[in-house]
C-alpha cells in the first residue's frame, strides 16, 4: 500500500493488508517498541462557553494536556526523556507553549523537574507512517466505541 493509510479507506481489496498492519502494530506493542494511548469524547457535549472561553481549540488542547501528562509522561518520562509527535492541526495553542506547560505539569504532579518532554512537534499524517498507523488504530477504536463494527457493511 502506497497511498495514505486511513481506517475510512479500508476496502474489500485492502482489508487483508490492513489486518496485517494491525497485527504488526500489536506485535510492536507486545514487544514494548511502541505504546498507544487515546481518549474518546463526544465533542457535541463539550461546554466550551463555560470552561474554554468559548474556544473549541482550547478545549482540545486541554484534552491533549491531560492525555499526554497522565498517560504518557507519567508512564514513560521518569526513565528517559520523551518526544511527542502530534498530527498537524490549525491551533491557537503553540506547540512550544504546550510543551512548556506539560513540563511544568510533570514537575508539579510527578516531581520530574528536569523537563522530561524534550521534544514536541506536529507532522502531517498524510506523509508520516507512524501517524497513519495511529489513524488506523484510532479508526478501529472509534468503530468499536460506536459499535460500527457490528454493521454488516463495515469492513474488517
């Protein structure tokens, strides 16, 4: 497969290749080479006007903060410096600012005062293999969370 990988692009012709990709992913997870953490939430239920000064982007950045700090930094950054790669998006929150806020949170919540998050950047998922793999796994997660996998028209 040479085109962009996305769960929404699974077809009858490519379902076996996507299964192979997912199996490879879980082999890498089982061996400790990679880890995957995600949070699911219903955007329609957010109360941005109460908590985010009406700014949806600020709400998303707050969710990134919670996920990265409590599921990534807390688990992995005590042992080594860490690097986070996000899918590129238009945001009012600058990545260097988010990195600084996360390092401050790591010090406050976990006593990691050495700035454990040494790198953070956004990449275009259309050209980044690992982010495409993330997109596939997020698609599977969403399919299960929303019971779409029960639909007979769903591939996989």
